[in-house]
């Protein structure tokens, strides 16, 4: 993703201290409800990381896409220019014609040795686990789950060209699913010191519902009542088409596009908190 407004991001040095649980600090709460299988989602993170680097168009990426297609209910591919592919699943709702989109990118930044445990694997794992656990026709709208290909810009492309050279899969999906009622993007949702303030461009009403759902699920401490800067990401093409969208992205992540974004940078508890909150949000959609 790309930060807007020229804001300078200063990576906080992780002290190695235990997570803080007071308001506004990284959460440490354990979910009160269990609608999201954290251990199963964690296995999905490991499965992806075990494949090694997974840049768009690579053999490892294609292998992962085939696995995602099998894992997602009604899994199928959606062609993306350049020989890429989104992987799409669907859980039917009670009402015809209404749907929401849940998305995450499954490609990793093309950096030697970069396995993207948080930036790629975490969001994808949460997406697959949500799709597998959301029961058909328990909520009004259908939920379309889209694992995006090609979020990252190819090697050598300047970050300034993010919206024209990156977000390749989400630009296709935003056109196809432009009538979605809402779009929920899972990006950095598994880092150890997880804290998810509202991303600056995220729809305020939808975000308020997410925070409420997180509190009901017992994971409210991970969702402080503050906002971070606007970040261009896979939700942006949906916003450009008028779809209310939110982006769960802990931008305060010191291993962003560094090889330390491996299994040691993520935690099952963080992933579970994100999953419980989003499952709770989906259940409020009527
Ligand atoms: Zn990235």
C-alpha cells in the first residue's frame, strides 16, 4: 500500500516488552466469543509462509491460488490482466441481490527472501477462515470473498505509481462488484503488537460498527478510538466506485516490506482478534 499526504511514518522500535492492554495501546485481550477458529487460521498463515516468497506471477503464487480455490466455498478464479488471477469464494445470504465484499491480497512484495507473514499471509488466512466458518443464509447479504492478486507493485516500479501499477486484482474486482453494499479489507491484521485505529479513508459508519462488534466479541482493546493516516490500498478502487469501504491495517508495523515480516512478526492471538471482530461485524449486517 501507499501512504498519502506525504506523511512521514516513523517505525516504533519494538521493545520486546509484553503487549500493553490499556486504551490506545496494542491489545492483549483474549476473545470472549469463539466464532472464528484462531488455530485453524494460524495453520493457514504457516501454510503460506512455508511456500516461501509468493510474488504475483510466480510459481509459488500459482500454487497458493490453487489451494485457496479449493479452500474457499464455491472457489473460482477471476482473470486479472498480465496473467494474474483473483481467487473468489461466496457464502449466500438470505436476500437476493445484496452482497458485501471481504478482501485481502495473497501476493507478496517481490523482495528476495520476503515471505509476508503479516503483509499477505495474515489477511488471506483470516479471509479464508471467515469464508469457511460463516454459515450460508445466516445474514441478509451474500458475502463475496476475494483474495486479490497483484496488490504489490512489481519490482522496480516507484511507489508513486501504486494505484496504476499495483492493486491490480482489486481494480478488476471493484469493477465486477461495484454494487457491493460494503467492502472490508484485511491487510495487516496479524502482527504481534496489533493495534487497529481507523485508517484515515475508511468509512466512519462501518468502522464504528466494527469497533462495536470488536467490543462485543471481547477484543475491543485492539481497536483504539483513534485514526491513522489515509492509506491507498485494495479498498481504494472500491471507494472510487462509491462503495463504502474499510481497511484493517496496523500501519505501525516495523517489518513492513522487510524480511523480518516472517512468523516471528505475527501471532495467533492477534489474528484471532481480527477474525472475531470481522465475524462479529458480518453478523450485524442483518
Ligand atoms: Zn506490502
